[in-house]
C-alpha cells in the first residue's frame, strides 16, 4: 500500500491543486478521538434528558443517534471539514472537487458510517479505504468526498502584516455569500503551493468577480491583498464560512 498518495484537482479557473490523501491509519486514530468525545457527549445528553423524566429506551436511542450524527455533521459543515479528531491529526473532509462540504454531503457520508462500521470496528470502512483509488470509505464514495491532509502554511504567510481594521471598517460585504468566502479562504490557504503565474491569475479572477459586490473597497488594491482583507472583514463581522 502506498502512503501519502495525492490527487490533483483542476479548479473552474483552470488551476491545478494537489491534495494529499489521508491514509487508513491516520483516519482510524482521528475516528478514535472523535468516538471518545461523542460517547462523552451522548452520555451527558442522555443523562440530562433522563433527569427531566418521561423518556423511555426508544427516546434514549434516538437522542444518542442524533448526538452521534450531529457531532460529525456540525463540525464538518461549520469547521471546514474538521472534527476535533481530524484537526488533531491534521485532516480535513472536502468534496471531490476540493470545495467545502455542505449539510447534505456531510449527512450522506455520516449516515453511511453505520455500514462502514460493520461488522465491527470499521472493518468494511477500512477495507474500502485500502481498496479505493482515492482512499474513500463507502460513505465518501456515496457523498463524493475525500479526506485530505492539511498542509501547514509556509513561513512567508506568517510574515504578512495583519489586516488593518480601518481598511475594512467601511466595507459592506453583505453581498458576499458563504460559499464565496469559503472558496477564497481555501485559495488563500493553499496559494503558496500554486505556481506564481497561476496563483496571480486565480487571485485576479476571484477579485474581478467579488470586487463589485463589496461596497466601499478602494480601487488599486493588490488582488491578493483585497481577498485577504475580504476574508478578514467577513471574519470580524462573524459572517465567514468555516
């Protein structure tokens, strides 16, 4: 079996992004961490509801199932595809095109986790990861998702000056959608992995599309600077998609 396999995704803008696929080992460790947290949450939630009274065994099963499913879906949709276990191991769930997962996508892959778990301890899921070309369990195949490794930003990213709040104080970013913010964020996270001319072209493409939707943004900003400030402005206003 090969480790650290990669998959190349071509964006709609014609830029190739290379993602490193997570292997069965790192995914299993992440699953164990998440399972431990899920058990604690489920026990605490059931205890709280039982304490109220009037809940039978069926209600306990339903509550536990909702907690276990809701845990993965909540983190995958709102935390850029990273549950605590995945974050600890540097993993992330994305759609097959590299986009962030949405509610329906996450729901499909996690409902089918029941099948992947059979007959016990993820035997079917582990076998599927080892057998499929893109290291996908059955839930990933059905939902069209991948589990990939996050790459740490290069040192140059940390030397960039933090955005000045005054620069975006008068910006109206309400017309920018959550999906657009997510796409820009992923570009900014991976821009140092993209060849210089392709990176510049992709930044210009994003900026050209989004600039007219941001009232108050001054002309003359560098495309990447504009995109960085845009994400910062949405984050400061609590409106960004994770």
